[in-house]
């Protein structure tokens, strides 16, 4: 008798390291008093939904669970000892909770053990029966022998599949194959459908073409139509219109909580001829339908290949069709294939960290903890803002008191003091606002000094905007008081008061309002107000980001170009400000006219930076090596790296293209690594300048060559001459500080992945260097061992030995890239494949998320998930991204991501770096706050500003 093959139980776990083998001598179901019972150590995870996930099965010593529970000293098997540690607490409630948790775990372990024994008994009997059937059928000869053998083999596989559908597996499957993804409960969802029916239907009937809109599938109309046809075929309906009662029947079946019911509907959608069998052509049709519903155009082109892949997996006997149970097997066991991008596993600290949140805290303690955390997270910003506000308050108070003592105060009153106090803060802020945009100075300070520990350099643009807000307030106080209060009081004052207090200032004749307004002070002040109103208005996000749509020709007032050019009006503003500050009515001594004193250093510093940019743009001559235009309107420029250009991963540089504009400079993250011999940037078309840049390079590119990605490409061999580029930089950015953290969480949305690509490349280069260094050290060590008497005195060994201390500080990096277009993965396909191939130590873990595809578990993406799993298991390539990195569907559950990172890196310090839309930045920042408050794992959040 041949050896019985091993059988692997799947239950609710992702992977089962141990395998249960049935020996020829004994059966798992055999009860023998003389036989020694063998126990296994089972490691379980108690999930939030009250399910138990099997983590490992290993041999263990015999332990009487009943005695252990009944006794006062509760003893657990080795598996429990490696589960989350329960620390003793003086709190009676905490001990009670611990005992209840242990009792529940033991009860569920007993239940699991009984089910396992029962299933193994069934397996032992059914496996022997199926083996005899297969061996007998293989002995027959004749024309139908091969077909009968194939049928017997399929029958055997079906019997085995019956064992794999356990209660936990079915419970897990219930979360899959959802046709309707609605947050509303059943009654509310049906009410919404009813309202749609009443609104759309005609004469009480709903047309087939309107079915998708009625049930909330208007974005997947083709899929909804096939669903309509499948439900109609099941009821033998051959009509294109249904009434409300029939719609309710359709809806009841679509939303049925039974997995079998959902699976049958999905099978019926594929099985259009209702013969209970699915052919390869029908599989191809449903793949194309799913690809269309999820906007995966490339998947449609390869539908035939993937249909053959499914048939190869589910029909190994070559019968030419698959049945319902085979489709069910593939759906329930798809996680077997999805081991190439597993989520982080829980560790023993996970439960103990979560238990800390169960202890009730008083409101005062909760508020104090939040206050302490807020101060810890924002102390850099707070001290800078406090100092800034104190300086402004001191300047305002000083000038207010000073002018309160002047003769003019008797006529103009507190309006004069308020206006002059506002003017002093204006002079200070007009000087200070230039410092946050002195990028070279900030980059030098954060790279060469330790000021970064106390100064929030990452918030330079936010501080720049905050100062701008203070300038607006200062303008209102100064100009508003002068025009609306001071001048009218001066004009309306009596002749006696004028001659007493202001005759020495304005002369013998009292000036009129017009005289005051058309003087040098008045004209320069009014012009500055007008220019600053224009600049401030066009700098707001509504104009800068084209959120306001204006008719032509006013549409030119929106966009980045309008913002960039209008900001250069401040050159005129600063000239007017200096003139305005030297022509004061009430001050005549030059050393009391302090405007130029405030402005001298900041203006000179900013001017020198602009001159440096002009100088470096001529010094940094670059030669374009490669140009590619990828899907999603992304332009990739690869150029030579000047010898003097030294940068860190995460930094950015300014790019100018004279063919587009000889004046405009635009910042872009550097996507090449510092160790590369070239520079590269990825530019997405978002505004007028980038649109024109893409057009200019498109004209120089050639059509795509077969086998190469990208729509258009160009390199040094291209016949057409490529436009010239000028670069300036590098400049500091938040992501450049990634080396301060042992663990990194990098989150990029769309083109926001660019600063992190350079970091991943740099980490990969460091990993390769470390491995090469380790190999060279081991080779020298082996060679030194063979030499006689020279191991300690070898100079070469002494030179290399200190390098062992140079280890890579970053132990783990998790990269989450969320995009809504499948073509986006072409941008960095080479980098992702390199990381997957060369990172043997598992330092970098990458997760791609495609939001255009319906979430995993939705019926519209179920078949895509199956194909994705099978193709990667066979070919090692993800069908969506075209890389070795798995693509997840919909958006990440960030709370789960943070939970799992807390579990894996307990008591760690994790740097969270984000680049993308502000909406997600708020969510990530909030999660960092929540998890920092819960336990010892600390998250430090950094976001990129564009």
C-alpha cells in the first residue's frame, strides 16, 4: 500500500507551518488505552470579531487542562506562555478580566481540539475510500478509461475540498462576494432602493438599463446588467422590465447573508447556458467584465491568458470545464496564494498594549495626558510662535506708548497710537517673512547644525503663511486707522488745536484729506496696499490650485503661474516700503526711521540666495539622458549629475526649462538615490507650466518601442534635440531625516510617492553594500585563520575590522503607495522589482493600493483577486502592477496598519512620513496621537509641503 499523502488543514489561519501526517500504523481517530496520547502546542490569536486564528501547531508535552483550570495555580501550555503576557496588577477588575480571558481561550481551545479530531477522523475514512476508488478506476482499460480516470480524480479532489470548508472558513468567506457595499443596514438600504425605483421607474416597471442606477451600481453598469440577467434566468424571466415585487426578490437574493447564495449567483453570472459547467470562454468573459467594472484596461487585453490560468488550476484533469465547488474552493483558499505580501503578524506584546487602554482613567488624567502629549508633539512650534507673538506684542506696546506721549496724540488720539503700533509689527513681519523662504540657508542649518532639534524647519512654509496673516492684520490696523480715523480727525480739528500741536509738522496751513492722501506717504502706502491685496488674493489655495473657474480672459488669474508672477510684485512693495519709511510726517531724524534697519539683513540674505541660484544654474550644467512619458500624464527626466551636486534622499531641487519659461523655477522631489550616477525627477501634469513642459518634451520623443513601458520615450540617440534644463539645489525636506528612525512608515498618494522612491533606493544600496562588506570580512577572516601566526598582526584585517560597527540603523521600512490609476505603477516598476529581488533580509516591505478597484470581498473584484493570486503563485508577478509586489484593492485601513506596527515594533520609535493630499495627513496625524497615547510605541509624524 502506498504511503498516504500529507493533508494540510487550513482553518482560519494565513499560514500553517506544521503539517499533520497520518502514519500507517495508527489513525488519529483511534482510541486505544495502550496508546500514548500525543499532544500538540497550538498558538491561537483571538480576533476582534470573536474568531480564533491558528498561528502555529507544534509538538508539546502532556498537560492536563482540566486540572490546570480547576487548581488555584493556573498553568498554561507552552503555547499560552508565548501568548500575550498578563502582568499582575493590584486592580481586582484587571485580574478578573485576565481570568475571564484565559477561561474563554481554554474553552475555545477545547472546542477547536474536538473539531480537529473529528475532521481528522473523517479525513482518515474518506481518504482511504477515495484512494481505493481511484486505484480501482485506474485499473480499467478501454476507450473510456482516461475519461473515467479523470472523473475519479476530480471526485477525489471534491471530497478533499469538502474537508477544507470548515466553520471558520465559511465565516471568513461571508466577508467575501458582496454584491452591494453599503454602510446602511438592510432596511435603510432597501428604502433607498425603493426611492430610486419610484424615481426611475415608468408605469410601475423598472427597465433593465436602469437596474444599475437603482441598486447603486451606476459605476458598474455592465456588471449590474449581467447580474440582472443571471437573476432573471434563475426565475425563468425573459423580460426587460420588472416590478417592485420582483425587484425586492432580486434585492433579497443579492443581499442574502448566505455565502452559498452569493456564490450561486456569481456562478450563474458566468454560466450563461445554465448547464452547471463553466468553460474557458465563459471564464474569459467574466474576467473582461470584472476588468471593465474596475477600470483595468490592461487586464482585459490579457483576459484569455488568465482564463487559461484559472482552467489550468481548477481543471487539472483536462475535462474542459469547472463546477461550482471548484470555484468555491478557489475563493475559500485564495489566501494560500497571497503569501507574497502578508500583513504584519501580531506579537506577544499586542494584547498587553491593548489591555492598557481598558483601565479606566479619570477625566482629569485623560486631559493631562493629552496636554502632555500635545506639548511633546508641538513644543518646537509653540516656543517659536510664543517668541514671535511676544516680540510683536513688545514692539506694538513700545510704539503705542511712545506715540501716546507725542503732541499729535491730542488731536488723533488712540487711532494714532494703534496705527503706529501696527506699523512697527508690519516692519518686523515684512522682514521676517523672507527668512522662511531662504531655502539654502534653511538647508544648511538643518544639515550642518543641531538647530533642527529645537527649530521646526519642516514648518517653514506654514510659518511663512502665518506671518502673512499677521501682515494682513497689521495693514488693517495701520492703513485703516490712518485713512478712516487719523486723517479725518486731523482735517476736522479746530484751528487753535492745529496751531498748538501740529503746526510744526505740517506747516502753517492745515492739510486737507486729499493733501494727505496724495503725499509721498499716502501714495506709497495706498500702492503697497493694492499690490499686496493682489498678491495675497492670488496666493490663496482657491486661485493657486485652480479651484475657482473664471471665464476667459480672467482664467489666467488662476493657477500657479498667476501665483508665481504676482508674488514678484513684492519687489516693488519692498521698494515702496523703504520710500514710505523715509518720508514720515511725524519723524524727521534719520536714525529714528527704522524701516531700513528691519529690512537690511533679510533682504540682503534673500537677494544673495537668488543670485546664488542664478550662479548655480549656470554651474550645474546637466545633459538629459532619458525622457519617458508614462500613463497618468507623468513625465520622467533622467539627467547627468554634476560633480558638485551632493544631496540626501528625500530632498528636492528646482527645475527650469527655458523653452517653457526663462524665469520660472519649480520644485520637484529627487527620485534617484545619492549613490546613483544620475539625477531623476518625476513630474505630473497638474498646472499650466507642467502641461507646457510635457508638450515640449512630447514633441521631442519617439513612439513607444515594443517591450518598453511608457507612451513616448527619448534618449541621447534620439534624432530630435531635447530641450535644455537648468537645476538648482538641493533643498531640505522633512523626508531627509528618515535616518533618525529605526522603523519607517512611508505613505505616498499618487505622485506623492516620489520622495520615498529615493529613500527606498538608498536603503537598498546600503543593504547591498552591507552584504558585500560582510562577505569580504568573512572571506578575510577565513583567510586569516589559515595563515600561521599572522592573524593578530595583519594590517589589512585591522583596517577592515572597524567597519563591522557600521550597520544600517533602519531595521524596517514599510512603504504604502496609494493610487487610483493602474498605469501609475509603471512609474517605479523597476525600483519595486529591484527591492523585491535584492532585499533578502526583508528590511523593506512594500504595499501597493489601487483605489479604482473595488475592495477585496466585493463580487466585482472577486475574480480579479483569484487571478491575481494564481498568477503570482505561478509566475511571481502581480497582474495589476506588473511587479513582484502585491497590489491591494481599495484604500488601506490605516488603523489596522498602525495596530500591527505597534504589535511588531513594541516600544519602538517609528517615523511616519507622508506626502500627498491634506485630507489623509489629518487622519494619519490623528492616528499618531491616538496610538502614542495608548502605549509605549511612539509615532512621529512628518508631512511634505508642495
